[in-house]
C-alpha cells in the first residue's frame, strides 16, 4: 500500500486528457511532452484566545487549490479560452520503492476539475522545445494509485478524504 505520494521515484510518462462530463477525449491533450503540478492540500487556521493566542487548524475545510499543466504553448493557449469549469484526466507511470527494497512501476490517475485561470507564458531554451504552463483554480481533485484512492477533494460537494480519512464526515452529518 502506497500512501506517501511525495517520496516517489522516476516518472516514466505523463498523459493529460480533456474530459467532457467525466469522459476523456480519445486523443490526449498532452502526451509525454508535458508535466503537471498537482494541487497542494492545506487546511486553514484561525486564532483562538485560550491563555494566549493559539492557532487552531480547521481540518473540515481546505485552502484554495491550484493545478498546473505544462505543455505545447498552442495547446495551453487554446485551453485558456474555455468557458467555466473544465475537466482533465491526468495519468502517469512512476517508479516506487517497496518496503522490501525492490522497485515497482505503478500507475497514477488524477481527475482535476476547475477553471483555467492564468497562463505563465512560454519557456524558451536553446536546444529544447517551447513549453507553456496553465494554472487551474481547482474545485475537484481525486488521486488514485493502482486502484487505491489517496485523495478526494470536492469543494462543491463538501468531500474531503485523504488516505481513507473523511475529514468532513462530522460536519456533513450536521448539515
């Protein structure tokens, strides 16, 4: 069972598909020439006065999330012209070290839904192809590794599950 997605090995390939109603397009938007930056999940804090100021973490909510997709500039630019919430399916194969010290290549799938919000322009470097990065204000993020769900955050439906722990369960029961 792989829980820590930050301590992984070499990425063997990345493919990004545009989706329509959860169904990916037949041809990838980006195939082996781009990269993705998955959203960081952080919890907001608030100060509470109990014998001095104490910062308290609110694990029932998440701070704004951003996903970055890097690829061919003409493709990235065309994606920025979409209207409203866009859906993407990101897949990659990555080498992981198992507990016994051996290595295994595992498959990851990330479903991202959000609003393309900004473009950081193109990167130009001698001897390399041109690339551009698009940021997506992320509303939904689901990460699966070899069939096991690691993350499931849906800000519109109040879902917040990380490594099998439902951080919104108590709040959702009351609403």
